[in-house]
C-alpha cells in the first residue's frame, strides 16, 4: 500500500510548499481521504482512477477540492464519484456546498452514463470497504463531528488521526490493532498558541507528546500532519525538540510505500 499527501500551496518560486493549506491523501492512486486539493493536485492517473473519496469531516480545508473535482470530470464519469462520510458530514456538504447557491447539487445530476455523485454513509466503529481497502472510522475530538481511520489492505495497516485534540478512544483502538506501518497525527499550532489550539480542538507539540504516551506501538513510524501553514517553522522546531523516536514531519507530495 502506498499513500501520498497532495500538495496544495505554492512557494514564491511557484513550487509546492511544505506549508500546506489543504488536506488530501491519496492511497494507491485510487482512493482519496479528504479532498482539500483533490481537483488541483491530482495526477492524470489519479484523476482517471479516483472515484471514491472518504471524508474525515466537513471543514473547508478538507473538502475544498471536491466540488471542482466532480465538475472537472462531469462529462467523462462512467461511475459516480462516491463520497463516504458520517451522516453529520454529508448533511453539511449537501446543505452548505452542493446546494445550487455555492455549487450545483451534483447528486441530482446525471451525465450521459451515470449519476455523478453518490453518498455512502458510514458509522463510527463500523468497518467499511472502499475498493481493496478496509476503513475503521473512530470518532476523534475536534470542534465538529470528525473521525480518524485505521486503514488496511491485505498486507499493511496504517492510521490517520484527522483533525483532533486529546483522544482516548482512538488510542484504545490503535493499541489493540495488529502492527501498524505508520501513524499520521495532527499538530496544528505551536505551543505558544495553546489557548487557540484548545478552543479550536487541535494539538500543539507539548500536547502531542502527551498523546503519544498513550500509544503502545512504540516502534511505529509516526508522521506529523496538518500543521497550520503560518506556524510551520515553529511547529517543526518544537516537534523536533521533543526528540521522540520514529517521529518526523510528513513530506508533502512524497509517495510513502508501506
Ligand atoms: Zn478541522
């Protein structure tokens, strides 16, 4: 299994920046987790293959590319884009995005082959299949209903926290999983913005350290994601100063083979 965090933001030379605004992971070039930069940064192969998009939550930085992705592919689709989310998340994107005012209600539209958007609702703690992947959704602790996932194919398993602050259930699930090949966990704000992190339900490096003490798979590679772009350098410096074994910052655009 391989995964990649798609780029979303440019540096002053027009190249992909490590300072990410949007969140979109692609697994095996065919399944997306979140859709922040789905339309803007997918390769032509990914555009051809991705028809399944699994959402952690409905915040803009995680869904911004979804309407444009469907729009781009509208005439070509031979099967619908299937959007997986909890009922709370699907309610929000139907009400606030695909509402004819912000963008067309694609679930009501067809091209010459197919309906173009279908929803697949999932419930927390109930596994579901997407292509060759098994997803286990676990509620995490964010400002709005949000899930993290344990994702497996026949060989490997990895976990993704989604946007979150302190969690218990997530760790309880991970700690009884078979060996994980990677854990992706958020750390949005630097320690000096801990109040802002608290009210917006995000982690800081100090609180990330406390969270990782709850994780018993001590050899698992851990990658930090979801760093707010304006605080990237501070967060990276503070995360490195934690000197936690196997902990590094996830590289934007790099393909990670598990
Ligand atoms: Zn969020």
